């Protein structure tokens, strides 16, 4: 086993630079603090720097929320994802090459502690309402960035102050905390944000109180379901397999037991999602929220990012008009119900088959109709940028009126929608109580009504056969038809919005990704003739598109990675369990180790199955369960 002691010895001052990597010690360049941050204008200016953390539409072919689900089973690019197979993903050497970054946390800590002191000393000019609001925004952003760390790493250090350049203090302060305590810390921050922020944002494009409530519900549901479905494994505190057990020998759940801890988070999710859902009606026009320039006035949209063509215009509409080098999967498309509320396999002749795109979309949930481009000839003749790997072209974010510009797109993107609160409430309530009481009925029917689908969800549940569902989330331990249909609702509601991977992780659904083909449309029954008969004819070459095998009925569907035998996903994805969490960079482990020969006892312990050595893949024999 190659321990990187040599790296430590050769690189003079490595420990100090590693310290800088971990804490992101670059100066906070906001001017002279003796004169800055003494007015609400200054506070707003400081908080503005964090709005770039939110997802945004990018320039032509450079992505945006419409491509963020390519890291899941919902969507794919032409290139396989190394997170879903063994042998490629490695431990990074430095924090700069990973998501293990604390720049935002440090900046938030600087602001919060300074502003708290100045409020107490009455040194800030402005109304109390505005002062509180901007302070609340930064509490929100600290929790928002911690959510990124939690979903990637699980246990992380809880840091609520700007730490000095003192290695003895850093070693203690940077100890990884149990993930449930990290989630509780985030919830406290969001409760503070909720108490401080205004109900109506002080200006367009800024956070409001409901954003904090929705984010709190998101955090709580994520942690509750992670702890439930990963219970007893190395990924959850409170058992001998947990990788933090040695560092925290006296660990106990704050709520008294593992079950009580899960219920604590579920109760929070129910409470705070209900606060948002009961005052925020759904927009009747689903697609309007993704293809309009101004959406801040829509009650469902809690926060949106707007664009000005000559300032920050984007190229999303142009990219999607040319397929955008992305595509939905067969699994996603088949998960959508018929508009009569039945799954496709239970609908008889009402489901018109999948031999053409227009047949796929006939009588379907309107969210699919408005999100999948109903084109006669999907752009599949090449693996270049202006094509789709699956044939199922994304149109949810496409405004055809702006398709001519690569840089001047002005359609806004929603960042928080109340529909998420509806979905969180449904899932958290059912997980907690095992029934559909409370406001479940009204919230579920509202989602179905907006989708122009029969709102009788009990009919759907009664006709659901989990063995016929292709969804990875239909195969998890303890699933029943009701819970699966709640998950289905969430999947369909947030198509092409980047929500799917975290759902698969928290449900432990990636355990079911075994020899899993990323499939697209049915090409080889009927559609291939359209390409042959096109003017000029379009050749579907074997180095571009998977070919039909008469001995394999499933080969009529595009298999995205069944093109080049050297592709590690040629025979399907096989998810390695250590990949549920990201590896900690070596530089961060070295930071708090006693010395370079004692890395196993670092306060920043490595995640399950990952070695303490750079350039190495995970140990795929590691007993995660």
C-alpha cells in the first residue's frame, strides 16, 4: 500500500499549505472592515456574493439545470459516469480537486460573527427589519453550503467561527462531526434564518423566509431517509461499522435512539414543508416556469434567477433546440403515468406503445408532454454537441422564440419551487405515520391536477406492480406501492432539475444499479425507417448508435454506452457502494494527523472503502453493509 509519506517529506511547508486548503485562507477582500459592513447596503453587498452558489443557465452547450440530472438514471450525456462503475474514480491529492471546500463557510462565519457584534454595539445603520434580513440570508447560505458538504461527505467538521492560523486549534476544530449533528446544525441555522428574514424579500431576486423553510424541510428529509435506509451500515453513526466510531466512542443520538433521531428529522420536514405548501399554490402552467423571462411573480416560485441578454445572457434555448448533447432515459420516460392515472403497463390499449415519440406522449402525464420534445426525427445521427444520446430530447427548458441566440437567452430559472414542499410533505408524512393523513390528500391532488392527470392517486396505487417498474427506487428494501408512487411523483415533478442523484443516494436505491443499461428510445422497431427514408438518408452507424440484435429483444432500445467495447459501462453500470460518499483528499487528512506515518488517526478520517492514498480507487470488497 503506497502511503504518501514521500509527498509529505518532499513538499516543504505542506502542512501549512494544507491548512490553507482546508480552511480556504485567502483574505476576505471586502475592504476595510473598520468602515465596511456598517450599513444594510454593505450587508446586502456582502450577501450578494453567495447567490452565485445557486444553479444557473449557462452559455451555449455549457449546461445548466437542464443537464444536472446527467449524474443519475434520469438523463445521460454521450459519456459514461465514473461514479457508477468501479476502477476510475480516485482519491484526490489536494482539496482543490474535490468538493471538500470551506471558502463559503469561512466567509459566512466572518460575516455572522462580525454583524452579531455590531448589532449588539448598535454600529449598523438601517432598519432593524433589513439588518435582520441580510443576517438571515447569510445564515441561510451557511446551511446551504453545508448541505453540499453533507450530501457529498456525510460527516464533516462543524465550524461556526473564523479559525486562526494555529495548528493546535485547527486540529481540534476540524474534527469531523457525526452527520446527524451536522444536519442539526444546519437546521438551527435555517431556523434562525426563518426568524430573521422577511416574508417578502426586500427586492426581486433575493431570498425570503419561505426559502429558509423549504431548505430546512429539504435538509431534514434528506437526513431522515438517509439514516433510515442506510441504518446499520458504515454510512450512519451509532454502530460499530460507522467509520467515525473510533473518533467518537461515546456517540449517542441526540434524540435518544436511531429511530427517534429519524423521527426528529421527519417531524421537522413535515412542519416546515407544510408552512410553505399551505400558502403557495401551484402554477397552473407548468412549463411557464421554465421558459419565461419573468417568473418572480408566480406564487409557486420562491426564488428565481433572471437574465439580461447583454449582461448575463445564456445559450440554453439554442442548445436545446439542437438537442443539447443530453437526453432522457427510457426508465424516466416509462415512470410517467397515463393521464387516466394508470401506469403504462396497466393501461391496455390506452398506452399506444413506444415505437414513435408521438405515441410515447399520447395520453400521458402533462409534465412529460411539456418536457420531452415531440420531434419526428430526434437528432441521433452523431455524437457531436448538437445531438442527443438517447433520442428523448429535453424540451422542458426550451423557449423556441429564443433558439437563435447562443449568448442572449433571457429565460429565467427557478431555484426554489413550492412543489418541492408538496412532495417533501407527502414523503415525510408517509415515512413518519405510514398513512396519508394530514394534508397529504390535498397536496397530492394538487400536483396531479396541475399535471392534467387523474387525481385519484389511490387508483394508481392499486394498479401499481412494483415488479414491472424499471425505476431503481421501486426496488429498495421495505418499499410499498404507496411510498413508491410518492417517489414517482417527485421524480416526474422534478424532471431535468438536478434533484435525482441525492434522492437515489438517500433511498439507497443505487444498490440496485447492477448491470444497468442506460437506455433511450425504441429505435429499431419503426423509427429507424424514418432515418432511412429521410432526405438525404441518415445512416445510423455502429460507432454512433447501438445496433439491433435479433436474439435480444431489449436491443431495440438505444443503449447509450453499447457502442465502444472499451467503455467501462459497455455492459451496464454497476454502482460501487463506497461511491455513496466522496473520498477525502489526502491533503486534508494529513492536516490533522499526528505525523505522516499516523494517517489512520487523523481527525479527518477517510470515508468508507476509500484508501488514505492519492491516485487510488476504492476497495470494492469493503463491507459497507
